[in-house]
């Protein structure tokens, strides 16, 4: 091989080795940089982890301190303020609702059994009820023995025993509460039948009358009243219950309706009182007044006259709502 060619090959080999060494050094520096970077990240992560752990420990200690104080505070707080489990809150709500129902029942019961308060404050809506005794051979014929009219607040407008001139064969005391001395022709407190008839007729004229089985009361009083101004709870709830699939040949008893609708199951457990019965009918009407009057406005309401249905042709103005 000539001398020049040998020299050229040797020079190229030296250049190749130099480039390889330089590349190796560059790779080593790059690797060192990456290692340094990873070390820095691990150190930072370690520092952050320690800080987070310290933060958690501090929060835990704080919670423990708060929990301890809260336990002390719980002892001094009323029970209604403390919040328990979901089930406990549900029980508390149930107890609250039960208390509200009991309070409502108590108010209704107090309304019906309120002390007798005679008043001249006549309202546009009144409650009426009559007590009767039995006359005739079998005591099945009715004779007026007592009549009561109360205003919308339950105060008594009229309450009188009535003298019965026929021979009474059944005083029905267990239901009517009427005794022989109450309706005796010699009684000093009872009034004549025509006096009661006139007084009640004038009192209810032009007013809405609420009662239970009013057809019987109006019949025994021997008076008339516009049927569109009558709100009979026996007729109304018979119709309501019939829509619910409950069939009955006659209207439900007042005590049954009061127990089911108003929740008062102690009503009429002993002798009846016509003032209480009138208030009970008013309480039922107040509870369902909105639906009742709405059905009459829509022409769906009916009133009964001696077993016949008659459409309500007009809706009177209602005042005195509570």
C-alpha cells in the first residue's frame, strides 16, 4: 500500500475513535442529569409526603379536640338540636307528625266539647242538631225534645228542651240524654214546641245550616229550609265513601265519621248532647269545606229532600270561615 493511503486510513480511524469517545461522554452527562433530576423529584416527593403526613396528623389531632368538645357540648344541648342517624331522624319526624295530629285531634275535641257560651253573634253558617224521644205504642215515632243551634265558632245561639205533650214511651236517654223531667209539660225550663219552631225558623232563615241527617231534624221541627242552603254531613260522606267503593243503604253514623275523619274516637261514647253534635258537624264541614263547595260549584253536589236528589242551583255567599 502506498504511504499516502496508509496515512489517510490511520487519520480516519483516529477521527472515528474521537467521535465515539465524545458521544459516550455526552451520553454519560445526559444520564447524570437524568439521575440528578430523579433524585430531586424523589426528594421533593419525600418532602411533600412528610408535609402531607404532618398535615393529616394535625387535622386528626384537631378533629379529636373538636370531637371531645362536641361531646361536652352535646350534654348541654336540648335533645331536639342533636342530629342522630337517618333512622333516628325519621323516628323524630314521625313523632313530630304524631304530636301534630294529636294536637289537631285535641283542638277538634275541645271545639266539640267546649263550655256552653250563649251569644247573639249570628254567623252566615250555623250548626244545628235535635234530640228526640219516642212516642206511640212502640216508641218509634219521633217527638222533638231538644233543639240546639250554634254559630260558626261553636258558641250557642239557641239551646232549649221542648215540652212533649204526647205520652212518651221511650225517652232514649242512653242516646238522647233526655230525661222525663226535661220534657215534662210541667217543666219550668222547657219551651212549647211552637216556640222552638218559630225561634229556630227565624234564626236559620237566609243562612247555611250544617248538621248530620238534617232531614230528620227539619221534619221533627216541622219547618222548611231552602235545600241549597243545607250542608248535610250524612249525605256528603255517604256520597264520598260510595265513590271509594264503600256501599251503605243509609248515611254513616256521626260518631263513625268523626272518628275516621277527625280522629276523635271518644265522641258519643255516652249520652248525646245536641250542642256537641252540632259542633261536630261543623268541624267536619270545616275540614272538607273547600272540596264540598267546589263540588257544588261544578254542579256535582246534590242535596236530598225526603229521599230525592235535587241539583244545587246556586252557591250562597260564605262568610265567617276560620
